C-alpha cells in the first residue's frame, strides 16, 4: 500500500510537471515526463480480465476515430491537389501521426487513472496524495515568488529553457499553464475533506492551506486568461459555495473584505494589462487572429479538416484574416510567422484547435464529454468544489488553454468519471 501511494504521488507530480527538459531531445510530446510512462500505463490497463470502459471513454474513442477519418480524407485531397505529401516542410502522414499521439496519450492516461480508481476504490489514499502534491506546489510557489521579479533564475535545471522567466509558472512551460494546476489542487482537497468526513481540525487545516494557495497564486499571477476566469467564474462561484455552506457562511462574512480586496486587485491588474496591451500585445493579436481563423475554417469546412491538413487550410484562413483592414490595429508580428512556417501553429485553445480538426463532430464530442458531464454532476449534492473546477476547465478550454499535455486536467476528468459512475451505483 505504501509503495502504491509513493508511485501515485510521483505520477501526479509528473502530471503537473509540464516543462520537462527532455522536450529538447524528444519533441513537444515530451514536455511532460508522463509520456515516458505510457507503456507502463498500457500494461496496467491491459492486465485485467475485464477492463472497465466508461461512457466518456467510448465517446472519446469515437471522436478520435471520426477525426482520423477526416484526416485521411483531407490528406488525400491535399496530396491530389498539390501533387505532394508535403505542406511547408511537413510530411502530411508523419504530421497526422504526431498530432494523433497527443490525444492518444491523454486517453491512455485518462483510462489508467479510471482503471486504477476502479480497482483500488481508495479515495482516502488519493486525497492524501493530492494534498501532498498541493503542499509541494505551495512550497515551490513560495520560493518562486521570492525570485521571479529578480534577475535570479529559479531552478533552471527543471525547465526546458534555462533562461530567465519573469512570471510565476510553477513546473509548467508558461504562466498561463499553471492556473489549471492551482485550481485543481485548491478545490480537490477541499472536496475530499467534506466527502470523506474528515475531522473538523483537518478540514480547517485544508481550507486554510487551500485558500492561501489560491489567493497567493492569484495575487502573483500575470496570466490574463487565468485572471479573466477568476473574475467571471471562480470568485463568483466560490462566494456562492461559501454562502450555501452553513459552516462557511460565517467565514464568508469574516473574509468578505479580503475577498473584495482580492477582486479589486485582480480586476485592476487585468484592466490595466488589457488597456496597455490591447493594440500592442503580441499574445492578444495572435490569439484573436487564431479564434477568427478557426471560425472561418469551420464555416468553410463544417465537418473538420483533420490533424495534418490544418497546416495548409488553417494557414490560408490566417492569411485572409491578417489582410483585413480591421486586424491592422493589432500586433500581428507573431501570427504572421505562421504564414512562413507551421511551427507552433495553433489557435492556442483546446476548443478552437479541435473545431478545426473535428468540426461538427467535435462540437458533439464537446457536449457529450464536457457539457453533459457538468449537467450530470451538478445534480449530485455536496460536490460544489468539483463543479467549480469543471466550469473552470470548460471555460479555459475555450478562452486560453490547450490540453495536449495538461495531464492534471485529464486526471481530474478521469476522477470525475469514476466518481460519477460510483455515485450512480451507490444510489441505484
């Protein structure tokens, strides 16, 4: 049991580690060390007489099959049209395989977590491991916050690029990636203390540490996407949760002033950042162009264009978008680089990327895999912290995050899958 706990700790630690130096040798897929554990996950999954496959996993498999079919169709179309297997310097068949590797790894990790929970049925151990990861990340945050505004490089050997990074990013590649790590590690321990009926002292300890972790990170975060979601979803939902919980209602009144101050600081920082960078920010210009180009591609190809063919078709949409008079007010220096090379070509969000790949098929998948899941767990009593996290994940997928190597997101979704399934059996 102790060995299983230790292994689970390192697996979840690797899940939140998203700037592994071996990315420089093995490519983008190796940004997380989780990818090197995939053979072991596969063996674990297959080492069972009867492998549990949830409804969500079936939906995921169907979507990947659909996206693969669209990839084959549009790859053949481009090969015939261009009389070549290459777009820029990318071989379409090889590109399809590389792009397909990301969702396959996500699905394998998702299935591993689901099978592991189904076999062990030990939420207490999972809670202890998640809490230990939270403490580990909090200590890391406290040290990083002391040096990220100085010239000192914080633990450069842990990152793929040893040069100075001027924002809080924890163990991730950039600051925008760390928000989902903090949100999951904040609210999941809180849920476990209530669901597992821990002692009052333990609950108080977890609540205080989680609150400090969340607010301390938020006050230091400079990720515009994260701060935006804090304002429109996290803080409002957190206030609603505290008000509905009779024990926390008194804490809410006591914490109202700090919460208002936090809201004001976040709002002011986000407003100033947006006003300063609206017309000059490379990030805003790139993302806004990406959203518009994705929508244009979707309207022209409503059934999706597959994984590799987007390198040509999506690039053509970007070219049309950046040539419009309206877009000339924004900084398009970065996005114009996509017209010369497909390297880093992306809308920078999970939703808009897969809208390209799967079109209407993806929209159906998004509803069945994310939205219907939210509707179902919203009907279960006393799991509001889980609902907060899921709402954040859904909104983040639309506004500012890709999930290619965000294994903490897939871990959380797999846990929700197990919890929903287990709850259905208990109440049936």
